[in-house]
């Protein structure tokens, strides 16, 4: 029976709202939900949700809460308070898209990219990390290179030194390591690490580049010389 002045900011006139059914302003996909929520309100139950509204100035997204209005202990109507969250939703969507693009870039990067904690335990890794090591991600998560068998013992002091630098907030590399793949073959890599803050904790991003062929070429060249 009444609306506040805010509706005019969206290009409506008050008389376009008053006395009109809400279905006029909603996509048909929302009609079944609207019927159920009106039924709840008629039973004296408040409802809250999110909805898209078509306005003369375009599509808007609103959060709303509706409460029943009583008269002589009988529900005679309901009051709805709506909050426009269009910009927030658009920002959230843009952020999700940006994060998805970044995830895709990392997942399909030509170098192995992984994440570990300050104890050296794997947290996550991309497809190339699986290809490089021969292990599936699930086989690595929660374990260190040494525990999995990737890192030969002779490289432990070098790896510990790099991890200590990470603990102090320092990046490392590129440092050369030889790793033992799941099938027992050896691969030579250059590893660079970068400590980052995430969720109040310091974690380490590692980038490992396969330089096996380069090393073989350098050795052949050295032999020829």
C-alpha cells in the first residue's frame, strides 16, 4: 500500500508500485519462490532472501527481509525491507572471475608450481608439478619432498637452508636440485621459493623448472670442448 522515496531513484513512479503485484517486477523464474514466501508470511513466518528486480534503469540485485503485519492477531499484510547489493555482487563476481583466471594460469603453467608450509609439507600444486614428479597431487599433500622420496638425502642441507630463509621471510633461488621421480628416474630442476602470507600464516610458493635437457646439453658441450 506504500513505498518510500528510494524507488524513484530506480526510475519508478510511486503509482507504478502501489497496488501492483510483485510478479510484474520479477522474472518468471522467481514466481514459484514468491508464492511459497507469501504463504509463509501468511502463516506469520518472516522470510529473507536475494532477488533480481527489473527496473527502468536496468537489472538490480537486492537482499530483502519480509515480516508479517498483524492486526487483531491476524496477518493482514507484510513489510519488506530491501537492500541494493548490485555493486557488491558485481565486485564479488569480478573477483571470482579474476581468481579463476589466475587459477587457470597457474594450473596450466609450463613450470611446476607448488605451495608448502614452513615445515616443507606440500599443500597444493599444479598439473606440471604432477608431471614433473610423477606423483598425483593427493600423494604429495601433507608430505615433504624428503618423506615422499623426491629429495635425495645429499640435498637435505641445501633444502633446509632455503627453508630457513623462507622462515625469515626471504625468497630463494633459483637453486639447482636433483629429484627422484616416482618411477625412479632423476630430473634436474631449478627451484625458486617465495614466502607469502595467507590467512595469517606464512606459506611458501615454489617454482620448479625442469633443466634436465639443458644440463645434458651443457655436459655434452663440455665434453666436446
